[in-house]
């Protein structure tokens, strides 16, 4: 009988649990979906109970970071830990197991990416705020093994650089970096480029410790209005892109391998990802590349083999057939529909199972859905399109199934609700084998409207995690009566 492994990530940005047995990913979910606390760093008792109910208790537990090294860094440099390491052990008495193994923070990131990738050999780049001491690292993946080749260490940090500016622009660091990225499209990067670039002139050098709090005025930039903040965001995005491209080129130069696996929280920057994609033969980013995905990496490491990646639908199940005809009718009549069906997505993106889907042809949809979700009006929405038609609508000759890249839109006049101010879209492509229900819905919508593209956004409101269970979905429907909710056909 193959060992049942629980991978654990807790006391980081997104606590999560993954269940692996004999190379199969049985379950992966983040604690926030159970506690309803966005980006909850603490392990959830209900999450552990759910996994035990489904699979029984684990034989072994794989932990996502080296606690000893983390304590050493906290002692040396200061900082906070979200809670007691290993707190998951005390959550439920049924969680007993034969052994526990801990891996390095970046090692878990690298493994989560490479061991789920389609590559037998790959360059692996991990970029985040901070692990134990590493803030960026380069690895070579080969077979079922990963080997670290180079580390960039704290206090130099790509992630802390971006998060510092997120906070300095009035947002919440560790949560709102994607909002800063959206703001950047409205700004002029040239205005403050020299000031920002001087703070991060190379992958090895920063002019200040971005772990320390501060304000924009501390770095000599005067901000009087929102337009100024947009210009700051634009400069930050351009500098971030330049440094991460520099890091990727350095990595490929070391490994001589043009298959790239990109991991860490910085791999959620879809604007930078598009430019990175131009540098490599193939690019793989796990749909949950940040700390939430590390539980899967730790479990894969303990399993000692590659794991079978079948897709991101790894969470809580809502049973029933995908409501294709009902969704089509609702979009045609009302302009939008909410769907909660199948297994929840693992990661921050709704990919059809916990989604609001809408007609992309009317620009006002963007305003209405942002209002419904209580989001800033400048926030963009993503298009979802059958993979076989993607190149007709977007400048893309490869698949992008997990909304990981922004690409130029070829017909922004026809689908304005899913095009950002800079003419790009964070596209999701869908093959029939990836999601038969969503693919069929898109084809049916294309036959009806002439445009096989829908707006896809997460089934939640701002500062709440994605809807998880059927009860969550029904609560959402009671509180948001303007959009019809569908659970099953």
C-alpha cells in the first residue's frame, strides 16, 4: 500500500494542505477557503478534518520550510512569524503519523513547479519575498530531482521591493500586489523610472532594505494625487520586469536549458510573465506558484517522484453536471451568470468552477461587475476562450490555461469588457480535455453571439476568498441577487 502524504504549508501568506499518494495528487486546498479569511496564514481545522474524512490520516507529513533556519533568520534580522510552527499538529487529535520531514522554503517552491511540469529537464527559477534566507534561487530540474545552483539572499528581494511599493501606494502588502500591477497600466513609467531604478539597479543590489516600512516621500518622490500613484506603479512594474528578465537570462546562461519553470509569489505577475515567455522555448508556472502551492511541493519531495498533474481542480467538490445550457441562457438574457460546480480551483484564479461568466461585448460589464464585487473601477477582467480560437482574438501562439500572462488583444473593439487600458488581456485558454463543460459553453456562446469569448472573474467579492462549498455558494447568492447562481445542470 502506497504511503499517504499530507503536505503542509502554514504560518506563511497562504496556509494550505495537499494530499499525495503514489504520485497522484488527491487533493489540494488553501485554508482561506475554509476559514473565510483572505490569505489566511493559519492552518484550518476544518481543512484537515475534510482531508481526513476523504482519505484517512496520513502516514507521513511533509512541511514546506526549514523551521530551524527560519528562526535563525528571524533572530538575526527580526521580523514576525504568523504563529507557532507545527501548529497543525495540535488542531485535531486524529492527525497522527509515522514521520515528519521538513524541506527548504525555496526547495518546496521549486519542487511544486518542476515535479508537476511537462519537462524532463528544466531551468527552475524561484522568486518571492523571502524564504528562510533565500529571496531568489536558480535550480536545475532533471528527472525527479532538483539541484540548487545559485541563491540571492535577504535583504535583496524582488518580492519585498514590489510589496514595499504596494504598501507605500496605500494598498496592503502581501495581498494587493496585483492591484499595483493593474494600476501600472494607467501610468507613465518614465516619470519616476530613474528614482525607482536607482533603488534596485541589479539582481544582486538594492539601495534600501524593503522589509522596513516607509513612504514614497522617503525615497524623494512627491505624490499629490492618484495619477502620481499610477506613475509610481508604472515605474515599479518596469523596473521589476527588467530585474526579473535579467535573472531569467542569468539562469538560462547557467543551465543552458530553455525550458523554464517559474515559481514563487512573483510568478503571479502576469505582465512580466508575458515578456519572460518570449525568452524561452517553453514556460511552466503552477497555477498556485506562491506559498499556497508549497504544500504540494513538499508532498512531492517526500514522495520521491514526479506527481501526475491533471489540472488545477483539486479542492472541495460540488457534485452535478456542468450547467451549460442554463449558463448560456442566463448570459444571453441577463449578461452574466455565477457558477459553482465541480472541484474548486487550487490557486488564486477562478478557472470556470468558481466563476462569474459574462458577455464581454459591452464595456459597461466591467463597471457593473466591479461594482458588484466591490472592487476599484480600474481593475481589469480576464477573457476565457477555446484554445483553438485563441489566436483569432489574442496575439498568442501557445496555450495559457491558468490566466498567467497578459497578451495583446487583436479585437478590443468587439470584446472591450476584457481588455485593459493598455490593450492587453489576461487570457485563459481552454481545451476540451481540460474542462469539457466550460469548453462546450464557450463554443455554444460563440455560435449564439459570433464571439467564442466570455469574461471570467472569481466568484467572490473583494477581500473574500473564492466560494468553496455549496453552502458558501448559496450564501453568496443570498447576498448578491443581481446575478443568477448555478450549481448544477
